[in-house]
């Protein structure tokens, strides 16, 4: 069994979760049974809805908090009718506005606020219970009640002090007791005094053997607990970002990325490290030798794969650009908007479609309105892009750091040339300057205006000077190394031959 450990997942997930979803497909294809373990709490959503949305199977998911119960990972199917039956013969009035409903119990000062999974169905995700204007409890459901939260008033706010996790029959499996930042877990036969210890207990309950492999995608808060309880299983660490700070590194000392510092310090307990590109592999092995005097096993396995090359069914939209990412500040989508607005002066029918969701969405909307470019720069939201990339002529990236760049891989898989900055590792991996796009030299002293100007210049150059047919051919050729069958071979070698 392959156990893959991570922290959280969301509707606008990072590249780590998308990399895991790609890996799940690869492991299925090579007949390798796998589980994906998530250790964060998800009070706003049912974890199954998010994992299914990314392509995981329910049988592949382990959630830390339900692991100790007999409740399966499942979509929400508990209904308003079932909730009403649980109320007994109490009299109530009912109202609903979209995905939120309300039950008011006349003459008691009590009411329930019910949050459904959508604005159409009657499937209940959670119920908030209020008594005398004080929140006292929240119940969470899938096909049964999976856990409840208990609240008391503190400093004029509702204070969470306890969670109970239930089995299918309604019996209590265990309890979480909270006091400020301190947390304890009460089981029938033991008391666990931290979340990290709870993770360790979970790992110990897996009863891992030398036939098992544990792959850790994020170690923050869980790495030590996993390594202490992993037993004879082999452990792999996947490196999803740049692993060191270049500005704080010299010939004698290196500052590791704090996400990986612990992983590197524990190299004696790590069977292999996984980088997504050969360039990062070579650099990491060189640095391990230079700064630590060690030569651990480092393998290159792309974090994504292409089922097939995607060809347009009709002519690509002329002078059209696409970008796809979380709408986060480090992706610098705002630079792309400015660059396209500037390049539009030279290419009157230029357009940019932006796919993704994230915290910068409102700022981008305001910027697009301010620049008056809403008729050719469009926010398209979160969409499945399998049949989308090939409708465009080129891909645009403003990111200044990509450990791999799944969207870059998907872009060349649809034959798109790419414009991006000369930064490790993804852009350097996927862009061959002058052959399938342009890579822009950049340094820390460059102002935002300089970066935007260079992006705009390259956009104009691409559409006025480049042989687009040749650029498309070169991207397709480069994409062949990332076809699923090639990545499957790499994972098979890593899992079966790396000790």
C-alpha cells in the first residue's frame, strides 16, 4: 500500500493537491493500491465533495478525524426530512433562502440554522443550534451525523470547547477537548495530548510493514509524528517548491526552505526524495553533498502527467492567451492583465482568459474595471480545462516561482507556446526560448513596470514575429515526455526499485 500524507484540500487547491490527484491516476494505472491521508479539519465543507471534485475515489481517502470511527468517506445524503424526524414532536416554523434554511421553535428562544450543500437539494451538511441567542452546538452530516461541536459563551463570543466524533450507530468514538491552543483527545482506552500525537497514533494503527511506502507531501506539524511511527515502511518526500533561499545561501552555508528543513535533517530515515524536474534533482544532490556531506537517493518524477496530447477541433482563436492558476499574489496575474492591456495597442484583437479562483479575485476585477479591459480580459472562474487549452494560441505566466507548473505541462500538452520569466524550475523546464515561447530574464532589482513591459514586448513579438505553427509543434514534441505511460514507468521504478 502507498500512503500519501498531506494537510488540507480545498475548492481552490494548490499545486500540491493537484499533483496528488495526478499521482492517484498514475498509481491506479500501474495497479498500485494507494490511500491519500488528509489531516486538516474541514468545518466548511464535506471532505468527500472536495476530493471527488479533484478526481479522487472515495475508497482512496483517509481523513484523520474519521479514521477512528466506522463512518466511511461519503457524499452528503442526510436530508431535511431526516433532520425533522430527529426533532420529535416539537412545533416549528420553517423558512429557506437558497442553501440556508431556518427552523424556529416557537416560544422557546431556540432555532436551527441549516446549511445545505447547494441551493436546490435538501441535503444537509451542517446544523447550527442557537439557544437564547447563544450558539451551543453544530452537527455535521454525510449519510449520518459524523461529529458535533459544542460551544459556550466567552468574551461575548461563541467559544468551541469540545468535539464528539460518532460511529454510524450514533455511539461516541472519541472526543476532542479544546482549551485555547491546547487540545486533547479522549478515547475509551487512552488520552492523547496533541494533534501531532493523534497523527502518530493514526500511523501506528495502520500497522505498516516493509511492503508499504509512505509518501509525505507536506510535513508541517505531522512529519515527526509520521517518522516516529512509520516502522519498517519506506518513506519518500515529495518536494513541491524551491527547496532553498538563494539570497541567504553562500559557499559555506545554505538556508533550506523551512517546509523541507526537517525532511532534510532526517535524511537517515528517508528512503528517497522526489523532485519534479531533472534540474532541481541535480541541484539538490549537489547541495546535499556540498553542505551536508551526504548522497541520499533523489529521483525525478514529474508531479503530473498527460493522458494524451490535445489538438484543436477547430481553428484556435486568433491572438488569444490563456492563464490558469490560483488567484494568489505570488502568481502575479495582475502583471499579466497590465501587459495584455499594453500589448493590445499593437494587437487590436488580443485577448486573455484567466482561469482559477483565489483571494486576489476582487483585486483583479477592480483592476480590469480600472483599465477598461473587461471586453478582452475575462475572469473565467474554476473550470475543468481538459478540452479548453487547445482553443487558445498561447499561454501566459507571471509566476516567479514554480516547482513544476502543472498548468505549464497542460499548456504544452495542447501545443501552446509559453511566455514566462526565467525562474526555477517550471518555466525553465517547459520553455525553450525562441522555439516554443519566450523566457524573460529577471532579477530582484527589476521593477514591476519593467516586468510588465517585458511581458508586453514578448506578447507582441510572439504574435508578430514567431512561426506559430513551428512553436506549436515544438510544444507538442516537448509534451511527449509527460505522457502518462512515461510518468507511470518512473513511479513504477521508484516504488519497486528504490530502497
